[in-house]
């Protein structure tokens, strides 16, 4: 989803070749999302089929083809940008399932599981802090912004685990539902 | 040589700060504020202490600072067993070896910033005006020297308090939620300053609720709960590529297993 609109957005700035789209998209995501060039061409072909982008100039060697946004493409992009992200909160992490299960079945091990998970997240915070520092030093502002988001998310997860750890676990977790 | 090196090793390992089975029960307290705490902090370490409210973090710092005495157990700082010191000895120990920074700064309102910074030096009989100014400069606030605390922002007041804590070149810098009363930006600046001091060799024991800030500088995070140490995590600091630290997901991204190569190999 965001790859499609990422391509549209980058083409709104200026017409680009496929490999330029790839490079700029990856740079914007600070190297955290590698896209293979095949995915980019497939996406461009689909967008062209749907009338959202069109090739500029001669249709020759595909690698050298320059793409630009059509007026339909501009509209689709503007609509997407204007639409707030209001879907359900996505919790991708395994830990949500793992720890909820653990409150039911891990008995005495829960505190230790929490301690191990907290330790891993503290390490993640340390890695993120170092990455943010480096990104700022290197002037990679997009990456620094992404890292900031990740830091705050990890902090929230740690706080959630602290709340779990301070609850008194008996059978009430399972019994309440 | 052979007879010396084991001693040197033992000395090096003995730690700058050593708590052994430390317990603290306050008068009127039903349960102990600290319950059998043992930790060793090495010279030059930046250690963060984290835990819920009431878990005993401030108690631990106050005991290490010699502001209060444990109910049982021993505390050794820089080779000095604090239980062997009388009140006067303890006051001298604090003055010579401990710098303390608090959440609410505790600057004296009727003294200027510089005068506040100089208090601990004057207790030692030193004027130290030059060093005081130098510290304010180093902490980025040379222009507040002659201002009164009420005229300073929270971040500036905390930096003055840090300068005051450093004026006697303390063996150990203790900071109890030094960013707790500051906004995000000032808090980051104060933490950056602590990081700089650490890189300059300062041993620091920091209590904080902010894990993001703690892990910037501290490579060790001690977790306290109900007066007990429940974890003592030593963090690594390798250089990692962005994609090893963050992955932006999308429905179009191939399943996790296919992209996890570096970890599962
Ligand atoms: N001077 C005191 N007299 C009696 N009880 C005290 C005293 N100081 C602290 N306590 C109690 O000792 C326990 C530990 O307190 P402490 O201040 O060390 O916690 P903390 O971890 O620093 O909490 P916070 O995060 O809220 O600052 C708490 O139950 C507290 O009520
Ligand atoms: Mg406290």
C-alpha cells in the first residue's frame, strides 16, 4: 500500500526512472526498507495500467524509461495524503500474544519472562539511540525521525510490561473473561 | 610482581561503589525500603537505576551518598566503609567525594547561580571562582553566572545544580531524576551533558523513569522492585545498520521469515 503511494509521491516531486524511484524510496526510509527493483517495475506497470502514471518520451529500454504522474495519479495521491490513518491499531509484535498467554499459563515464570523481554527492549532502545545519534551526525534527518518514532513505540511497550509486572497475578487474568 | 598482581586484580574488581546485602527500614515503615541489595559499580561506569515509584531508588542513592545510614549491610565507596564514619566524617565524605543532582534543583534563591555553584568549594575553604565560571561555561550557560535562580529556566537551573555537584571533582556523581521536572528538550540537553561528563571519565549513578534517555548513555540498567534488584542488564553498543534496528512493515513486504536472513543464519 505505502509503496504504491510512495512511488506516486516521489513522482510528484519530479519524473523519475525506475531505479531512481527505488533509490529515493529507500533513502527516504533511511535504509530500513529495501525494495527490489522488480517490485518497483511491477508497481510502475500497475500504476501505468490504472492510468496513475505514464512514461515520458520514447518507450524503449525499460530501465531507462522516465515516468511522470498523471492528473489521476495526482488526485489519487492527494486523496491518500488527506485521508487520516484511522484504522485499528496494529500490534505486530509477538510479545502481545506471548505475554497475554503467559499471564494464564506461565505461573511463576511470568516475572522472568518480563525481565528477559524488558532487557531485550532496553537493548533495542540503546541500539535506536545510537542509530539516531549517527543519523543526526550524518545529516540523515528522515532516518532520525523514523528512529524517534521507534524509540517512543518501544518506550510504550516497556511501560506496558511494567504495568503487567506490577499486577498481582493469580487466576484473575483468566477468570475475568 | 607475582605477589602484587593478584592484589591489583582484586582492587580493580572491588569496584568504586560496593553495596553488600544492604537493607533499609525507615522508622514507622512496615516493610523495608531496601531489602538485601548487593551491587558493585566500577569506576567510569554510567549506571541507570529504574523501577516503579516507591521501589527504593532514592533510598539507594541517599545511602550511597552518605545522607542516611542503612539498617544493615555495608556500603563502601572509593575504599571507604561508610559505617566506619561518624557524622563529621560522613559530612566530609559527602563534600569530598559525592556530587548530587536532584529533580527539583534545590538552588538557594538568595544566591546567584555562580554563588550557588561555589557553596561546596567554600565548605572546603576554596574560593574556586575560576573553576565555577569554567563549569558554567562547559555546561553552556556562562551568561547566567550573576543571575538569581528565579530568573532561570528549569533547564538552566538544573545545569547550575550540575555545576555545583561537580565543583569539588566528586568521585561519584549521583543524579535522582535530574530530567524529571524538565520538558523533553531540556531533559535531552541535561542528559547529553551527563553523557559528556561520562565520556570524560565521570562515574555516574542515575535514577530515571525515562528508559529512552537512560539508554542513551548508560550501558548498564539496574531494575529495582519492592526494594530488591530484579535485573541488572549490561547493554551492548555495536554499530548496527538501520535495517538491523528498524523495519518498516507493509502488506506488500514478503513474510518476515524471508527477510530475517541476518538473524536466523
Ligand atoms: N524518610 C522516609 N521515611 C519513611 N519512609 C520513607 C522515607 N523515604 C522513603 N520512604 C519509603 O520507602 C520506600 C522507598 O522510597 P523511595 O523514595 O526510595 O522510592 P523511589 O523508588 O525513589 O520512588 P519514586 O520513584 O517515587 O521517587 C517507599 O515506600 C517510601 O514511602
Ligand atoms: Mg525517588
